[in-house]
C-alpha cells in the first residue's frame, strides 16, 4: 500500500516536471523568436514566388500577426475571467 502511494507520488512529480518544462518552452522568448524567424522566412519565399511588389515588407504581415497572437492581453484576460470563465 505504502509503495503504491510512493510510486504514484513519484509519477505525479515526474508529470509535473514535464508540464513545467512544456510551459516554460511555450512561453519562452527563444521559441517566439524562432517562430518569428521561420514565419518571416517562409512568408518571404512565398512573396517572391507570387511576385508581390514589396516582398520584404509584405512578409512582415503574417510575422506581426503571429507576434500579436503571443501577447497575453492582460486586460482581456481579466474581463474574460470575471465574466465568462466558469469552473
């Protein structure tokens, strides 16, 4: 009985470490910058392939869209938690 509890606690601790590492990666600046670079690069290639007039500038649109999606928007979160979130 006691060994089962110890195994369960160890499994929970291991899971928590993985969840914490995943969360750290998801919110890391390194990840955001890497995705920004990849997004800009692919968008730039596409802009050249479809012969847009200003490919370097036009490739910024999806890149900035991704960046805006990474912002936490604290004011919006507070409103959502207060008025819409239900446990």
